[in-house]
C-alpha cells in the first residue's frame, strides 16, 4: 500500500501495542483472565489514553490482553513461565464488526484514528475454498503489518452452521512409512506414499552435496548453503503435495458416505517400531514427522474443512491380533501372517485397519452399521469372506491415485479382484 496509508497503520499498531502492554500488566498483577472484568476495570483509562482511537479498539485490546494474561498465568501455575511478566512481542490488531467490513470481494474498510481507510485486498485459494464450501465470514478478524512488503495481512475467521454429524460408517486409516492403508466399505486400499523413501532420498542427496561442496569450498560455504536450501524446499513441497492429495481423497470419500475417520493415536515420541531401524535420531524424527504426524495433521485439517469427525483409538497391537478370532497372528516375511486359531492368512495392514475399526466401534457404542459386526457374527468357518478376499489389500501406486478426485476412478479390474 502507499507509504502514507501504511504509516497510519504503523501508528495504529503502536497505540494498540501500548494499550495491550498496559492491560496485560494490569491483568497479570491482579490475576485477571476474564475479558469482562478487565474491561470493567480498565476501559475508561484506555479510552482516555488515546481518545482519537475508535472506541472499539479498547474492547478488542481487552480481549487480546485477557487471552495473553490467561495463557501466561496458566504457564506460570505450571512453573513454565520464564519471566515474571509476559512480553508483548508479536502484535496483530484484533478487529470486531465495528472496526472492519468487507466491501465486495476486493475492498475492506478499516476504522482508524484517521477515519475510515479503504484497502484493496487479494483473495487466496484457501479463502475461496472455504467460501465455496458454505462457510461465512465471522465478524472477528485480525490484521498484521508486514513491514517488508508494506502491506497488511488479514486473518479471517469462518463460521458455519452444522447439523450434528452422526457417522453412518467408519473409514479407518493405518499410516505406514511408505503407504497408508485405508478401509472403505469393506475394502482395504493401500495408497503408496513413499514418504520415508522421499525423506531418506533427500537426506542422502543433501549429505553427498555437502561433502562435495565442503571439499571444494570448505565447510559451510555460501554456494553449498544455497543448493541445500533449494533441496530442502523441494523436499518440503513434494511431501506436502503427497499428504494433501491423499488427505483430500480420503476425507472426500468420508464426507460422501457421512463417515467418521478413525486414526491411531500417536504418542509424542517416535517410538514406532517401524522406524526403529533408523539409527540417526534426527533422521528418525524427520521420517516420523513426514510419514505419521504430517499425514495425520493433513487429514485433520481437511476433515475440519469438510466437517468430518476424526476419532482416535489406541494403536497398540493393532496388527498382532486376528480381528475375527482375537487370537495372535504369526507373521512370516513380507507382511503376511497366519491366524493361530483359524489358520487363515492376513496381510498386516488389513489386520490393522480392521482392528482400528473394531476399537472405534467399541469406543462409542457403535451406532454405525458395520460390515465387521456382520462378519464377526457369522464366525463359523475359519475363513470369513472366501480364501483371500478381505485379507489382501488393493495396492495403488502414487502415480495413479495422485490423479484421482475420488475412488470412483478405481479400475473395475482391481475391484473385481477383491470382491471375488
Ligand atoms: Zn483368525
């Protein structure tokens, strides 16, 4: 924006910051964490401090300060506050419906100490996605100054009326380092992600680049840093794309069936046995983040956008017990095992998916009709759905699913193989 207009916002931010600093100090000194009390005690003083400022900034600053005081006092109680008072470092100006309004899709008007200022703004893809999905703008917003680009960054809140989502079915997702097994309508699809391979591949490439440049230019040289930075951002972008595409595919299928998504509850430590073989702790952490946490976070975020609930279940031993007989499965090589009671063969990921489903059904009283229930009930023979039917996942390469918008794109041949 023009220099002059931007300067007005710099002044506004300065005043707002001052108010928030004073309010936080008062709140922390008096143990106030509620906006209403802070406003009752301090509103008059704040108003007289900057009479030229629109009065609603006093309200929003009280809300802002009360929230900061609240989280600081909580940290302090837990003994995790490092300083006696909270520092007001990052400031974004809180706005309410009196302080800003949108005028069409390209202009907003903001109340400042210099009167109303109209600012043109750019919509991003994210904004349009939410609007298209029936979300409406809420009255609260925050604005942050970007000094480098001389622009404002506007943080908007969306709201939506939702009816209670009673899941009619469950889609369970078992995340592995290089694939995600997803149980949809009684079929386990194995979506390849190759996430750990991507992480390891880039790790070794970086290592060799570093060694090469260090030999020529000495350690930590500028060209080496540049190349490494580029490799790093390529890696990030590729992983993000893989995660988002798959999350979108899964969540869309869930929304279409009014299903809930069942995920493993992951601990904080990358204790997962699947990556124990990676010795370097930093690398292990990265593989864990990419393959497990990252995938889950993408699914959570997408699910929120579509209003699909996510259920977490205990992941312990999910691939060790037979979902039909409850007996131990003895695994040989290549992820196949035999049930020690029924003698049927299982693929590890299929077992995990069905056990996640069973746990989800056990957890909520199970108002969802389930295929699993049906085939647990007919537990007469050793093999529930024919020789290999439900025991074999349908693998789908990344190159294939990455182009899909829905599962309907699956070729008939593949569906035939699992249903015979
Ligand atoms: Zn069994």
